[in-house]
């Protein structure tokens, strides 16, 4: 049941889309200011990783339950709760006195983001019913999300340059206040009396799986891949994953219906989404680190330098729609993953050489492949799941995306850190740690003149080598994924 809709549908759409865009804006703005945060706190690279990972972890773990809660208890009500939690967490992030408290506040912010995004998507789905009307609404939504991706790095650079990194969080508070007012004015309450029940065991075990694997990946680069903390994380994550599969199989109405994965085409489409997120979308967080720590650009310069990647991510979903008239989804997904691999390899080559034009060309190619996948992955998943399971399919798609970002960021940044430390030598551990974290002023402290310049140049070269190795791994994963998707999604009736 739902309340009678009286508001202008366009205002409903703009309000809900703004809520979704807030989650993208925050993620990409924070990516630009990470080196500044590391320098301000003298933080380790593990601290820097947790600033990103705690947000994405809570976001990914709570998206499915947030959607179920919104359907059951009221989409507008949960949307408003998400806005309030996101604003409060943003304020806590902005006043955090240490890196540890910052990433704890980021965990709360990620939870708030899940309760922003899930009900906002449900509001849009509830408001627009006809196929043409719904397609037009999702096109406007996609344009707003894409434009946010383009503008976010520039905004992050401007904030870091003019106001300081804390304002990247403070600015969310007045935006959330305006968004809450718009939600009260323009969105009518709605709920689904037949909404699925919550699955507490599934929620806890899925979150534990993601946390354990992330813990292992982050502590692996910090303390060694066979260290007790890393091994404990990996074992705990795998054990939780096994328990999650068992629990979901025994549930009458599970959070994730594993029976759907008996269809190889769905497995291929979900893997394409995961690989896209882990090899392409994650670069929105990793590329700004390289631009600043490897190439020595300022936060403002890095923000503008992200434009080739972001603009291609915005434009190429439209090209993908044109290709869709001639090519099957399987072909577009495979092509997109091949291009992502090429873009990663080209950017990595430019990083290794320290060649700015090659890096920019690589970022453009990477964004182009990512844009093709961004436009096609969701459609591919939805097309192979029965229409009556559309809600479950949407949840699978979104969870695969954010799980890919989380694990991709932790794994790739771990490779980066390991290679940089190896390049600088174990005898210079403190220096290497400062370089990996992006705290070059600390790495060169006590030096002046030519000596300081030599140390900073060495740091840039080591960081660029690590980034090149990381991108090579990402390229290999993307190419292997292209082959896997091609095989899984073939038409088995032929």
C-alpha cells in the first residue's frame, strides 16, 4: 500500500536522485583529499585504507537490508533517517581529531549512505510506473549520477585548496538539511505490506565476510601477508562466507537467493559487475592518490586531472546504448572489460615511465571501458533474472558493485604498498611507510635543498613503480574476467 501521490513527479525524482548523488559525491571528494588527511594526521597507509574501506564496507553490507527496511517501514521515513545519519556522521568526520576516529565516523557515514541510497531508489521505482516514464526517469537519474562523478574530483580539489579537507565533510551538513526539507515537501510516504522479512543471520555473516577479507588485505600489506593479523582476517572471512552460504540455503526467504546462481549467465553478469567495480570504478579512489603521491600534483591539480577518466565514464554509457542495437550484452561486457584492461595497462606504463601524456591517455581509455560497463552491467543482471525477482536482482547488482569496490581497493592498494616498500628497502621502513601513506613532508623531514629534492624524487619514482605494478594486476584481472564472462554468458541453447 502507499499514500496517494500528489507531488510533482519531477521534484520527487530530483530529490531522490540528489540523495543518491550524495553517496557518489562523498566517495569521490574524499578520494582527492586522502593524501592531505595522511599528512595532517601523520597517518599510516593502513589508516588511509580504512578511511575508504570502513565507508564502503558498511555501505555494501547494509544496502540489501536497508531496502527491505524501507519497503516495510516506509520509504520516506527511512530516507529521512538516512539523511540524518549521513549528516551526523559527516559532522563527526569533519571534527575527528585522529585517523582512527575519522574512519570510525566513516563507518557510520557508510551506514547512513546505505539508508540514503536504498530508499531513494525505491522511491523512484515506486513513483514511475509506465515503461517509457520509468526509462526517462532512470535516464535523468543516470545523468545526475554521471555529472556528480565528473564534478566531484574538481570540487574535492577546490575544497582541499581553499578550505581544508575537513570542509569536504562539513559541506554535507547544509546539503542534507536542504535535502531533508525537500523530502518532507515533495515525497509522499509509501511502503510495501508484502515486503520481505529481514534476514539477521545473512546480514551479520555477509558483513563479517567482507570485514574479515578487508582486514586480511589491509593488515597483509602493513604487517606481512603471513602475519597473524592478516591470516586471522582471511580465515575469519572465508569461514563467515561458508556460514553465510549455509544460512542462506536454509532460509525460506533469504536475503540472497543462491538458487538464482544456478544460471551461468547470471553468474557471468554478476562477475562482470564485480570486475568492473574492482578494476575500473575503484580507480576513482586510487588514481587521485597516484596523481598526488606519484606525480607530485596538488589536490586541486589532481581534481582537474581526473576529468578524462570521469568524462569518459559519463559519456560511454550512451555509446553503449547505441552499441546495444547491434551487439548482445555478452559482447558489450566482454568488450568493456578488454578496454578496461587496456586502459589499466596503458596508465600503468605511463606511471612506470613517469610520462604524463601516456597517463592521461590511459585514464581516458580506462574511463571509456568503465563507462561501457557502467551502462551495461545493471541491465545484464536484470535481464537474466525473472521479472518477479527484480528487487532481488537489483540488490545483487548493487551488492556486487560495492563488494568489488571494497575488495578491489583493499587488494590493489595492498599490492601498491608492498611494491613501494620493496623498492625502498626494508632498512628504510619508516621512510617507506611515509611514502606509501603520501606523507612526503614527513618522509623528507630534516632535509633541505638538493637533499630534500632527491628524497622526494626517489619517493615519487617508488610510488609510481608500485602504482604501475598495481595497474598491471588490475589489467590482468580485467582481461581474465573478459574471457570468463564470454564463456559464462554464451547462449547454451545454440
